[in-house]
C-alpha cells in the first residue's frame, strides 16, 4: 500500500512547560497527515460529497511515544495503509526527527452516512474505488 509523508516543524505552542511536544499534538499530526493525503484526491469534503457520506470518521486511535520531540525539531509523519476492506481503513503512522523514531500510532476509520434518521457505517471500498490505490 502507498505511503504519504508530511513534514512539519514542532513549534513553541506544541510543547509542554518542559519543552517537550505535548502528546495530544501527535494525534493532531496523524489527523493532519490523513487529510493532507486525501487532499490529493480532492479533499475530505469533496470525497464525501461524491460518496454521499457525512465523513470518514475515526473510530479508534492509539500512539506509542519513543523519544521526545522538542521545539524547532523538523518532523516527518508517514502514513501507511495497513488494511482496507469494506468495514474500515487501518492507518499506521510514524513520526521521525531525521532517523530517530519519535512516535508511532494507528487509526481505524470508517465511512459514515445517513440512513433515515440515523448515522450508519458505509462500505469503505467505495472510497478505495474513488482513490484507486490498488
């Protein structure tokens, strides 16, 4: 499956009082990398409009923190698709500062749509067909 890379610098506002990147920022960077990847295919809003979906929602997320990132570090977040079936899309992430692994994590996403007066999970293969990643 393809990889997607996004580079960003850790800024002062990303850090806790000890000068280390505060852990919730990594989840934000995972999400930003996912949406940056979708941008190449028209973006989240356009893809959902084509699929008549509400969104490509997050149903699970986790992270492991390996070494600290600090203000000024140039980080690269890599997204890898580990599984894509009708039920969900599993994404793996790595955040590196040069060769050093800073954090890793994963997300499970599903396609949500309206069904009468409720929200239901749709077929994720419809998204895959639009993106055509093989």
